[in-house]
C-alpha cells in the first residue's frame, strides 16, 4: 500500500539571469534582425534611449580595449546583475552609482568608423537579376570572374533562360566590356550560374531547364524515368508520341504516367519563381555580420554594426527614481519606485546583453579566422581544414550550443566573397598519407573529375572510386554516390550525351 507524504530533497539547479536569457536570444539574430529587436525595445521601454548620454562623464578606460583580434579578455561581470524586486527598501546611492551607460558597442581600434561602415545586402532587391547577382557572392569566384558573371546575368531573358552560346557571350564581352576570356573560362562561369536558385535558371533551352530541376530532386524510380524521357526522348515527348517512348524504354503505363506527373509539375519558366506574393513575403535581406580585413599583412575581424544604434539608460528615469526615493514611503510611491526600477534594470540588462553578444560573436569569429587562416588568405576551397563546432567551442571556452547559435544565419565578408559561417564547418577523413582532410576538398576533387570526363562515355561510380584512390583519397563506392548526390550530379548514364 502506497503512503502519501511530503519529502524534502536538496537539488542543485542552474538558473539563467535575465541578461543571459537576453544573450541567448540575441546570439541567434543576424545584424538586421538585431536592429529590429532594438527598435522594438526602444518602443517598449521608456528607460532605454538611443544615442550617447550627453551628461555622462566618460572614463577613457571604459572603452573595451582591443584584445588580440578584437574581443575582450575579461569575462562578463555577473556582479552587475540584480533583481530589483527582491527588496522593497533599497539604497538609491548604491543602485545609481554604477555606470549609467554601459557601452555595448565594441569601440576598439579595429572597429570601422562611421565613414567606413558598410552594409552589403546579399539577398534582396526587386528584380530577378538583383537576386541572382546576390548569389554570385556566395560562390568561390574571383573578383574578375564575379564581374563577368554579373555581366552574363544581364543576358538572361524574362523567362529565366540564357539562350546565347558560349562563343556569342565571349564575343559580346569583348565588344561591350573590352574583356578577353577563353571559351573554357566562360563555360565555367555559366556552369556556376546554372547552379543558382531557382533551379533551371540560365538554362539554354526547355530540355535543360526541366532536367536541372529533376536532378535537384531526391532520386526515385519516377524521377529517374522522367530524366531518361527528357534526356533521350525529349523530341518524341514534346510531340506526345507516348506509345513510342513506352515501347522504346520498356516501362509500364503506370510507370510512364508517374514519370509524366513529375515532369508536368516542373517550372517551364524559372524566372517566375522570383515573382508573386509567396516569394515576396519570404524574402529576407541579409547583411554580413563580420568582415575580414588586412592590415600590415595580418588579418583581423571587424564586427559590422551597420544601423545598430548606441544605447544608454534614460537620465530622466534615473532622476525620477531619485525623487521617489526621497519621498515619504507609502503604497503609491512604493509601486512607482518598483515600476521605475523595473524599467531601469530592463534597460541595463538589454544593453549588457548586446555587449556580451558582440563579445561572443567577435571571440567566435576570431577563433574561426585563426582555424581557417589559410583559406582567408588565398580563398581556395582546398585550404579549408576539417572543422566542427566542438573545435571552436574548445578554443573559445563556450558551449557547443553557443557556437551553433553564433554560426546560424551569420555571414562574413571576405576578399573572395560573402560566406555563411556554416560554410567553414565540415567533417573530415584521412587520406592515403594519413593526413586529416576536409570532406569539402573531396567533393571539389570529385566535381573536377566529373567536369573533365568524356560526356560520351562518362565515369561510373566504380571508375570514380579508382580515380579518387589514385589522387590519394581512398573512398568507398557508397561514399562516392553520397557526395555525388550532395553535388546534384546524376549517375553516369544520365550524364551521357551523344
């Protein structure tokens, strides 16, 4: 028989402070979202004001001195956090003597001045071409290649097709821009553009457009059959000679109909994907949160503050608190005092949270810079080292979840383009020499092998295994298949051309 009773137990639990809760939420926000969040707080809390407090006497040591690559060595001072409602009675002089305006801006030597601040929207705009130009910065193209790529985008028609041949593009580029490139260089730029979103953009014709979209879908029997129909029987399909196709392929009517359904649901005009209310409501402007700059041969991180304003605690509310503290104690003054204290503390917590957020961002991005220093020097994808969240967590002393929040939806501007922070994280494997290499390097070598293959006799997965082994990458066949799918590369028979 169970007995009902009360038992006391002693347990240790971790309770997050208001500032810590604010920081956790803010770490996930990119720059533009943080700006919106600050504006909301300014509207909600009258004790928080924008700009520098003109009555504040600034101590030169109040600035956050640059520590190595831009983050402070000292941790956050938890002693500054307080619960204003723990006691009805409080010492006003002690309460108000703390810094009234704890600066949250990282005012260090390597921070950009107002004149140097840059906002680089990489997604946004009102036209298809603007959206595609934004994606150019997410590639590994060099600056001259990006210039040519943006010129090529101007040749895409209203339906999203690039109907000019490589030779025509090369000739037009020389005539219009006085730039000389080889056919191979132009083909490589166009190939990268064809990997942009929406799927099928910059296709030369309808057949290529539909096939590109199918190749980005998960491989199923219906998808594979649909690709076979479009690749080898497109003319007959366009003329509705379905019986001939079924006879040639040797499939059933049900299988053929399933493949047809896949085809008819594709977008024949990829430019349409950039119009309409659905896209407009989902579009988001992204501004790089960091930039990597070089001074005297050394690279360092700069935090992009953009439109993020400087904040301070309202002097008017501080004076109001002083006045109410000197009044006789009654229910009305007690409630007013508590309300003002709440607003003042909320403003302090908010400012401190932004300060800690920026320090965390700088420390994390600096650790990434040091880990991937060779890549930031030369921009070569093969220079990227295998790096996981735990690597950066170990170097910064933060939890893995903190590194995950920092790297989510954050971008960095480099001399070679704009990259999401997630780009620098990858798994690793060991090559034939026993060196640890990034899986990104393996994908790059695999892509190069397939790009250079004879399209009349494309390489099978088994042949790719042998070639990769010759290059010093002992990879299993299933791994080749996995990476090929990640690169949106179809099987050999689908890559064959006559």
